[in-house]
C-alpha cells in the first residue's frame, strides 16, 4: 500500500476527490463511515422483533417487542438476552436490502430527506406495500 493511500484512508469525515485532495469537512452524521456503522447496527437490532400473525388478515409481520433506550424498563430489559428464531433470516434480509440500496440510502441522507424510511421503502426500493397494521406499540 502506498503512503498516499494510507493517508487518504485516515482522513475520515472529509470529502476527498479521486486524487485525495481535501475539501470541506463533512458532519459526522453524514460521513460514509458513520452511516455504514449505523446501518450495521440497524441489522443487529433485528433481534428486537418477533414474527407474529395478524389476527384479521392472518398475514405474518414483524413486531418490535424490545423497549427503546428511553423507556423506563430498558435498563432492566438489557440484563437479559432474548433470541428470536426469526433473527438470522431477518438480519440477513436487512443486510441484503442495505447492500442493494446503499447508494439510495446515502443519497437520501445527503439530501436530508424527510420521511427517509417511507421514501426508501416505497419510492426507491418498492419493497413495502400498504401496512397491515401499525407494528410499533
């Protein structure tokens, strides 16, 4: 590896042109390294969901059962480890979607798009249909 290549790799958080010329700093929340790390963590949180059947339509859907960090029971909940049978295929599907639509995700974030999830889900990837019900409690 050339020294210039190593130096270019150490300039995280900065825009670089192909010749490694430094330009304006990028906010951490918009840096590619930060976004890649964030997206990896999203897929790891798939264990917070379980597969359920809608009582009316009988369709299967994933529902979050784990509390969020701000919830009162979060600290107590994190003392235990739960494993969902659906975790591995759901995590794999999450990673596959992120890999396939990575460029679209980064473009929407760079545009500071409102309703990012809705835009990615329905407009950019066409992966989502009409929700059968609100899976979030």
